């Protein structure tokens, strides 16, 4: 299947235990959401809806060791919500993103912020968590691909 630039597609991400992971092993996930000017209108609404669906699918109430955090980025990144298992808090943090994105696209800063959040969470976890970063963006990094690949 070939998708054209700008075409909307639906993607479903399912996180499953990796080989050797035991039940109850912590999982830490950071959603990194683009809030640059190109995300105005439908793109930011789609990103927030995808994030809400992802949060629902994690079934956090059934998995106390699963923590989720949210980072937003445009010209710079910020932690919108530190790692938490509280669904209401996460949904409130998504609402803080607003509907009027501005600025450029510095994906690298978002990934670095997510990495810092995961490092902090790893230090606080009783056992080493599995970690994942989910990037929601419509564009390319304003400084090219190399910084993003290094940050990833």
C-alpha cells in the first residue's frame, strides 16, 4: 500500500510484552505530541484523539505498573504531564495542549525531553521498566533528520 503525502491513514499501535517480560513488569510510555503551527486545526485534534484512544487502550486501571507521560514540542519541548497512572490527569493534560499550535517543528527537543522523563522514571521504579516513546507529528524536523536520529 502506498500513501500520498498529506493523505490521512489510520494506524493502531498495540504494545505487547516482549520476549522474557513477566506480568507485572513496569511499562513506561511517553507520548510526544507536535504542537507546531502546522498542527493547527484538524491535525492537533487528530493527534489528541489518537492520544486519548491510546490511553484508553492501555487500561491503566488494570495495570498499576504502567505509567504514561506527555511531552509537547514546537520550537522547544515541555513536559505537559509527568509519568502517571491516573487517567483523569492524563486527559486533563491533553486538554492543556489547546487547539492553537504555534512555532516551528523541533522533534529532537521532544525526543530528548521524553528520554529525560524515561530516565527519571527508571530511577524511581522498583524494577527496570520496559519503555516506549510514541511520536505524534505531521511534519519533519526543522533541522533535518540527523538530530532526530541521534535523539531517538
